């Protein structure tokens, strides 16, 4: 039976009742190896780093969600990033989004730079900056949209076109959107990457990474790296992510509804400076967001009119429902302070030049009742 709606795919794609028992839920195949009838005579499974039925079901499900042929799971999002860059060789160059996840920036600049891969960080919300950085050594373009924490939107279609003209592989880190909000393959991405730790699992109880690909050759090269380098997830984690995915669409709907109301509330508050949320008509990339995203998500950043560290810290100590923590995309609301948390390693002048003010606060709006969330923000803003 054919079905194209993500609401159905999350429950059914790649998932069959267990043939030996009829169990409707994919079993947790907690095994390291598989018995062979004779050497080489096996059922498609030899060793659990290479193949695991629970992981296979998850990989097929994720591929369907991204409308691509193949999914590959990794023990963490960073394991997935690592495998992508290992497609490259010394002398190759990568053009990456400048407003990037800190862990990706760190692996690029500390681990792979010393192995002879060169990285250029550009503001991709203007695709001309990508064209300007292209040269004959460009082998990969690394896009993250919406960006973190300023929630700029990058036009995937334009950037992918520029990358492909140069013969580069185009990767999109789709963590902030989840497959519910956008499918970058439809705009030309070759590899779609996720930290499944965030919206895909959605319950703040697993770390995992994902790569989805459509090209057979690229899939083979990445599957080789997955097995050879070995950052594969265990079956229990795969089971938990499969379970989390079953409600992805319902969670995302509520994240988006609550996100919109929180953004609108903040925009009218006298103590709030700027609100960064791509759903506002006056957001500089609103039209691109409307074109490539289904809705605008639950991530919001904002500044205080009194742009100093102290009022922001007072606010962060005062929220009760919004928990102060790194990460995002779980059912519960989180709040973070880029200047002292995720982006603290960037020198202050550089940070301010990148537009990350001292009072910038990032919210991952959860699925609680909207009135309770706004009451929490309102009380905390009163103290700031
Ligand atoms: C969290 C995150 C990662 C890294 O994933 P882990 O699962 O923490 O290893 C990569 N990209 C983005 C955008 C993230 O938010």
C-alpha cells in the first residue's frame, strides 16, 4: 500500500510485525552476532556493528520521512558529522554556514583542519557569499538552516545549485526543522543530517545521529564509513527513537503553535529587544522560510532592551517551566544563554560581531499548555 503523508509514515514506514511472533512493535534485537547455518549461509545479518534489525527498521523509517532511499544511524549526531567529513581527502575544501552548531564548528576546526581539510565559514543567508567562496578544491557545502542561535534561514535550493555547479556534495543539517518541517532533498541536498537527539526522538532520553542519502554510490561510501569507523547506535536506543518518532507530527504541530504564540508575546513585551523567529513577516528570510518549510518551528531567540549580561542571567534563574539546559527539541521547554553557554568559547568581540548580544536568550518551546508557558515567561521577565 502506498502512502505519502508523514503522519502515516512515522507509524508504518519500514515497520512490519515481527515475523516470528507477530509482535506489532519492532523487537529490541539485543545481540552482537547471528548464527550461520554454514560459513556465509546467513539471513542477511552477520555482526551487529554492520547490521541490526532494530536499527534497520529505524533507518528505513527515517529514509521515508526524508523522502530519500537510505537512512544510516550513528551513535550521536557528531558521529554522523564525522562520517560525512571522512568522505573527503587532504586538500579538499568545505564551505560551511557561519552561524553553526558549536560541536560541528569544533570538529571542523580542531580535528579535520589538522588533517588537511580547509573550512570556509560564510553567511549563507545571502547565497552570493557561497559563490564567492567556491574554488576548484571545493568538495562539500555544509548548510545548517535555521541557523543557531539567530534563526536565519538559508535558501537550500539556491545554495545547492551553487554547490552542484562546483561538483560539491551538499549536506544539510536538518536538526532544527526535523523531517516534519522540511525535506532538504526536495531542494537538492545530497545528504540530510540530523541529531536525532533533538526533535526526532523528542523525549530528551537518547543521543543519536542520522544521515539520509538517495544516491546509491554515496550510500555505499557512507555505509562503509558507518561500519568501518564504528559509531553505530545500540538496539535499545534505536527502539526508543522509533517510539519517539511515532508522535513526531503531533509534537511538531504543538511546538509550532506554541512557538508562534511565544514569539508574538515576546514581540509586544516592553522589556524585550529583538525577537528572532522566521515566522514574522518582517524576518529578513521570511519568504524563503515560507517556500521551503511547512511551518516555523519552536525555536526562538530574543534579546532584552537592557542588553547586559546581568538582567539576562536574572531571567534565566527565574523561569520555572523553561529549564536552563543545553539541547533542544524535547517535549519540555528549555532556555539557554548563548553568551555564557553554547557560544562561550567564542571571544566576546567576535561573538558581538556575529550578532550574538550579551542578553541573547534562546528558547526551545515545548508542548506544555501555552498559558502556563507565557505565565512563566511573564513572571521571569518581571524580575529581569
Ligand atoms: C545537537 C546538534 C548536533 C550534534 O548532535 P549530538 O547528538 O549532540 O551529537 C549537530 N547539529 C545540530 C544542529 C545540533 O543541534
